[in-house]
């Protein structure tokens, strides 16, 4: 399972009220260029080309919820699924989580899958969220 990495600016953005993780639309887009922890907004990321079932901007994470218990907050959501349709998607190695509601698409974090992946026609790729820790936890 790929490990979640947060962008450095995400911490400041949370403190500055940029994100409303309980109601903003969060999306995952795919890239084959390694993100840098200092990237801040959507235009800092090189997205793969749209087509064959992959829409520019990626897919929305559905059923998101943000709740805290005993000083630990957890963001949860339904796994994001990409399906190749009529051709291939990729190659890509990184799945990037960002806020599509806030101006400029502030970045939250990314998963590195270790090697480039290309989806063949009809194949799927799932960004699986940790069942215990959710998408991310803040403490």
C-alpha cells in the first residue's frame, strides 16, 4: 500500500482556514512527475493527459467526512477509482489529493506507488484509503 505524504503548505493552509475538510470538494488527480513537498497549488503539479476514462482534474472523493475525537481529527472518504475506457490511462506513479473548492486548488498530499502504472482498456486503479486512519489524521 502506498504511503500518504502531505504537502508542507497544507499545515499552514489548515491553520489559515483555507480548507473546510468537512464540506469542500476534494479530488485526486494522477501524475507521472514526482511531487515536491513544497508544491502548494494545483498548477505546481504535472497532470497526466485526459482521455480514455480519465478526466482532467481527476475524480472527486465521495462521502468525505472530517471529525475529531479526543484531540485527533480524521478525514475519511470512499476509495477513489479510475477506469480505463476505450484505451489506456497513464503512465502515472502518483495520486495527488487537492481541494477543488478553494481558489487555485491548494494541495493536500500525495501517494507514491513506486513505479509507473498504465491501465489497459477496461482495467481499474483504486486509491485505497487506510481503514483505520482514513485519508489523513491530524493530531
